[in-house]
């Protein structure tokens, strides 16, 4: 089959295109910008790439199926031609994955507001370290495994990141509804994606739809410490395994401590020691990601005895790019990039960095870029989270012109609030101006006291991160 991907250079779309190519299909696609690293990987796999969207070209290519990414919307010229002409069949990315990859696999679907990408990578990594050949699709750029997608052996599980965001402009169901879970892992549940969900109850509703798809011989693995997950109900149709720090959990994280660049904790399975983990990923939140991944992988391999899975390889796990990724580490200054775009994620990361870099001056640089972060919905939460830093730099709201002033995040008000809390705070009307402030105020670093600068964004931050790192090196 000849398959055409619209928006092929996105991480999820590109990795799905690679899976389709590995399945034996002829694959091609287009994007507004064809750029590395994804373009390089796709071209190396024999996938033809086209720049921009052209209905005449699409008609001439005549693919058997068009996959429309959820970044595409009405007004895109190829979308409009497809709807006008009805000349070619089209589908969403999640529906394609179900039909071509997942329908006959034992799928391990990793869900939750936070930690999905790291936990998906961890689950695939542990299964590979156990000598299995799982398939996987990771919504980021992992260091372990060394690629973001792999078809794997049909007899082994398929690990996939289960996003609650909608599937396409014509399919407003959450992506994970398509993924036919054998095991569904629920890392946590909070209100996010205010552009498609009305409130927390609306998010809980879509998770309820997901867990109803888990078969009776499968499992729901959930964060037993999360206060929002009990609203999903008893789930009597399947088996439940709870993971957390509290006494009532099947898998418990105990004796967690963080000293410098190392974290140390133990995992218990129903009161008995499973593993003593020492690794380099920071924070209790990453220990929880590891516990969830270990439980899912262990149950997939041996439902009666998940602890038969060895966790010794966690010491070698290197994580995912842009997740607390250290870009520069010198005596006087450390620069870190994090994909944080929700108050809870920022708060947990900053809390961890206090332990990881004791005595350092902690600078948080935040770009309100995601659809929820751009709005005022979680502004109070961002204020509380950023107050954990010593100083804060706030960039402008991304695509601010698309929101009413009274509905969008207000960097000036947040900065003023933080100043009242004793936190030095700055904001700028452009990211260029923000970089100038950063360079003027934080470089050269005070050699008498270590300085940690962490950039929080789920986008490019207009390239200022790389420019800051270059200036810090110089």
C-alpha cells in the first residue's frame, strides 16, 4: 500500500511513518518545513519527502491512503482538496496505528498527564534488556532505546505512548482510544489541554473510556497516590495494580533519596523487596516513572510473578532528550532544558533540582507555549511552581494574537506576584529581548556560587536556548 503522511516531520508522525515503512508499505509525505533530524532519518529509510502542501501534487501521487496529522486543520489546501474531491481515502494517525500495527498485538499503553514519554521509553528499554523484541512508538527522542520507533516481533508486546489529546480535526476522541490496550498504565491525571477539555471531570471521562477497553486478562496499572484517579471507579472487569509511595500500593517506592547527580530508592512488590535502584535520573517523579514501567514490563512478561524481571539495567538508562537534559555543565554554571509546560511538572523538577544542586542559585526560564500554558487556566499554579526558583525569566505568550487579552497568560502579572513572594522576576515582550536580559544578568556566572539555569518549554523558544548555551561556553 502507498501511504502519504501530512505533517510527516513531527515526532509522532515521523516515527509512525517509519513503522509503516518497516511493515512493507511505500511511504511518502509532506510538511510545511522539511527539517532534520526527522527528515534525515526518514530519507535514510527510503521515504520520499515533499516541502509544503500541494493538492495537484497529491492528486498526481495518488496514494492508497492519506494520514492526516492532528496538527492539520481546515484551511490546509490538501485537506480542502481531499474533502472537496473525495478522491482519496484518509484517516487519522491513531486509526492507522490501530489498523496497521496494533490490532493483533498485546499493547502496553502508557498514559497520564505527566511522564508518558519517559515511562514509554523505560518500558521498551526494560523489555529489550530482558531479551525480548518489543515494538514501540515513543513521542519524543529517547537515548534508550536508541530510536523512537520499532516494529518488533509480533509475539512480543507493543509499547506505545497513549496521549489523551484528540486524534484529528475530524476525530475528537483521545488518541489512546484507538490503541487497544492489553495493559493501560495511568501515571497520573490532572487538568490539561484546556483547548479540548472543559474541566478535570472531562479529562477523567476520556480516561474512563480508555480503561473500559482493557480486557479481563489484562491490567490497569495506576498511580495509587494520585487523588484524581479514584474517580474512574472500581474497574471490576479487569485486574488493578497500584504503584506509589503509600502503604496501600502493590508496588511501593521506599527510601527515596537524592544526592548530587544520583538517585537511590527501593521497589517493593507486595511487601517484598524487588530491587534496589541507583540511577542518574533526578526526582521522585522519575522514580515513579521507573516503578510504573517496571510493573508494566514485569506483568507483560509474567503476570503471576512480575518481579522475575530484573531491574539492574535501570542503572544504565540515559533518559529522553529535552527531559531535564543537561546542555552545559561547568564549575560555575549548569544549563538544562526541560519539556515542562504544566505547573506540576515545573514544581517537581525545581524541587528535585534543589536536592540535586544544593546551594546553587536556581534560575527558571519559562515560555508559555502549549495551548493550556498560553491561557490563564493554570496561571495560579505556574505562580506557585515558579516561586521555588531564586529568579524567574518569563517569555512572551506564544501566538498571543490568537487569544483574547483577558483569557491569556499574563507574564507581567506573574512576574509582579513572584516579586512580592521574594523571587527576582523578569519578563520581556520578545524572546530576543528575554535573551538579552538573561545574558546581561546571568553571565558571567558568579564563580563563588554555582548557578543552575533551566529552560522550560515544549517548543523551540525561538532558538534562544542554543544561543544562551553558546554564550555561556564562551
